[in-house]
């Protein structure tokens, strides 16, 4: 049934965000990064009349940027611009976000994506000309350091 599947799509709003169907519910939520305000906002999307309703807002340890959600829709990974960290959040059934941990990578990632298995987080760093791989624990936490860092061509 479609209501039990997790669907993702980019939201073109401020720094970025994601749309996800809640696990086991007929409710769609948008998670939006508000970088200049250091907030993550969770909105429910009302299909009739097609409006957004603010459900939750949480302060972030840095300026949230690029983000992604794991394939099961249980965890959110957010780049914290200016701090060189990636933060891991758990997503509650009610849409509430709880900080799990932060992994300091020393650079601001430009892009993050979870492997389809849900066990690795890939991050790219345009300015640093590198890619990194973090292990994701069963509880959604990121490894404290990348398991691998690859330098890319610095042309």
C-alpha cells in the first residue's frame, strides 16, 4: 500500500529539505532546513486544500544545509555548515526530530546520501575535493570519523 511506503522528493525551499510519507500513516511531511535561523522545521502537507502546517521546529547545533533521509525513513542526516559536522537525527512517528549525534569531518559537505542498505552515509566536499564514507550504526548514529576519505581530482 502506498501509504506505508516512504517517498522522498526534494523541496525547493530555502536551504533544502525532504518530503516523506510517515511510516504507516496517510500523512506526508516536509522537513525543511532553515540555515540562517539554525532550525529544522517539520510541516505536514494537507492535501486538501494543499497547504503546509508547521508541526515541529528544533534548533540545530549549526546552520543546516544539505540533508537526506535513510531508506526506512527513520533517520535524517544534515550537514551543519560552518562547523564541518554532519548531524544524525531520529524521526519519530509524530515527525519529531531528536539529535542522535554529530560527526566532525573538518569540512562542510556539499552533498550527503545514504546507501540503499542504510549502513553507510556518503558525503562529497567540493571545496576540499574529497568524498567520505561514514558507517551508520543500527540506532542511526554516525561513526565518529569517516571509514574512508578519497581525494578527487583537484584540477
